[in-house]
C-alpha cells in the first residue's frame, strides 16, 4: 500500500486527475501505475542530474511491477527547454515505438515537466503523461495545471500547449537530493500563493519558513496547500481566460529577466519570480495602489530564504531598459498591443490590470536599476 500523505483532486471533467503527495511514491510508482493504467509501456523523460539522483528508484519500482519502459535523458538546465531538445524527446518516444496509448513520464523539475508534457502533447498527436516532480518548484507549481512548452529566443514559454497530466506523483523524499539554491528558487512560487490572495498563508510561511527549509512536517503541508490553491484556480479557468493570470504574479518582470540572462544559471526561474514579485509590489505602491511597506516585508522574507530581491542581485550586466521592455512586450498576456500586469493592493490582494502604461513601467525599471544590492 502506497504511503500517501495528501491527495488533491483536480476536477476537470474528462481531464480530471489526482495529485498524490507522499514520502516514497517513486518506490511505489510501479504498483500505482499498474493499477491505474494497466497494460501500458512507459517513456521516461528526465535530466542527467535527476537520472543520477532519483531514476534508479523509479526503474526498480517499474521493474518490480513488470512494466516496460525506455529512458530519454536530457541535459539539466533551463536551456534544455528548446526546439532541439524537444525534438530529441519526441524522436526518442518514436524510436522506442511507444504507441499513442502508452504513457510518457516527466521525472524531474519544471524544465523536464514542461518539455516532456509538450512532447507528449504532440507525439502521435497526443499521448497521456504522468508528472513525477522532483524539485520543490515542480511539486508546488509546474506539475499541476497543464501548461507545457519551451522557450524561444523571443521570450519565455512562447511555444507550447495546454495538456493536462493524467496523474501527479510528488515524492517528498526526492527533495533530499535537491541543492539549496534550487530549493529556494521553488520557495519563491510557494510565497507567490500567499501574495496572490491568501495573506494568512504568507504569515504562516513567515512563521514556518525554517521548518519548511529543514524538511519538517510543515514542508508537506505547504506543498499540499500550494497544490490545492493551484488546483482551485485551474478548475475555474483552465486556459487562462481570466483568473488564472493571477498565477503570473511577478512573472512579467521575471520572464523578461530570464530571457535577458539567456535562460542560464545566472537567474533561475524562481529567482526571477522573487525579484518580479518585489517589483510588482513596488510598482503597485508607486501607482498608489498598495502600502509601500509591503514590498519591504516581502523582500525581507524572500531574502531570508536565500533569494535575490533587486535587479542588482543578478550577477553580470543586464540589458538596457529598452531591451527589457521589448521582452515584456512579448508577454503572452499582451492584448491588442497593451500590457497586462498582475498588480496588488497589498499582501494577499493581487489583481489583473489591463492597459498598463509601458512608459510608467520603463520609468520604474530605470529607477530600480539604480538600487544597490539587497541589504
Ligand atoms: N508549467 C507550469 O505551470 C510552470 C510553473 C512554474 C514554473 N515552470 C517552469 O519550470 C521551470 C523551472 O523548474 P525547476 O525550478 O524545477 O527547474 P529545473 O527543472 O531546471 O530543476 C532544477 C535543477 O534541479 C535539478 N533537480 C531537480 N530535481 C532534483 C532532485 N530531486 N535531486 C537533484 N537534483 C534535482 C535539475 O536537474 C535542475 O538542475 C522553468 O522553466 C519554469 O518556466 C512551469
Ligand atoms: O500555471 C500558471 O498559470 C502559471 O502562471 C504558473 C507560473 O508559475 C509558471 O511559471 C507558468 O509557466 C507561467 O506561465 P506563462 O503562461 O506566463 O508562460
Ligand atoms: Zn512560475
């Protein structure tokens, strides 16, 4: 019997699925899959770090359940979310003669989840896939909700599809092999849920941050609360026609910064989101919408978690404000040429603002560039 600490159901009609969260789900994966999806073969897509740290556990469990499988191992890192590696993943699926009725497994962080999910969406015109998230970020965010895709030189996640997984297996013990910087990066998305519409969760995080980082019971609880939050939003607005855009808090700035730093280790996704959330709160305060002390309080919490909070915290030279604004203009929330931002009236009070004045954003960014490293 699998040891499942939390189950979150994503009620999406014929695309409904469960998120199972527990301590040894990779070891139980074979039995769980055999029961839920009898008679399938599995194409595991992973990266080289996760292949070293976690893949043997999954293979052992699939073998014990007598499930056939093939492995496609890609290089770790954001640069893998590209046409070249998407092609490698799809060709690997075809070369292994996986059929349309077989299953793709995304074993890894958000990079693998996004890429493998997109490969599953297009191989043989659509295969089912299972998310097995192994980073904090993937367990609280990217494995849920069906946004899949890759980056373009024109911008972040500009190529992709909505394709929901059939199951999410989040094994908490996989986080034991994740390095501290990556854990902190995922924590930025945890904080995001509090900032959107749940100030009690943000205050709870301020109290339980040390326990979450140390791996105490608060960690599993935080992950389950994030999944439940995201599931609620996705059920209401699967294709981001409305409220789902709130999950983009901090991302309009963050994605432009990720593009500017070449989708490299200079700035991880969660780090860009951390800086972006502080900027979104600062910009909202500048517009007279939010109390100015909130961005300081948020920055302090993020900083304490090991995250960057100002533009100066990004190593190396940033592009010009014009370059950053050009990246922002490619954001998927742009409509009829006008910018949409997720702004806020304070902690837990984010809202979607259309027709944001680009000149005001550029002026704000110019000022933020002059700020020193976070104290
Ligand atoms: N689809 C969505 O809804 C969504 C949501 C948030 C973020 N994202 C995307 O997710 C990506 C970021 O995901 P991420 O932060 O997981 O990055 P990632 O996938 O690059 O993983 C982080 C690093 O940790 C390593 N790693 C992962 N799990 C490990 C483990 N258990 N042990 C040892 N090493 C491990 C990986 O090899 C990688 O080097 C970005 O591309 C972002 O755009 C997507
Ligand atoms: O699931 C969503 O919706 C999100 O916005 C979650 C984000 O954390 C995530 O980074 C997502 O990939 C961003 O989506 P995008 O549509 O702005 O590319
Ligand atoms: Zn994100």
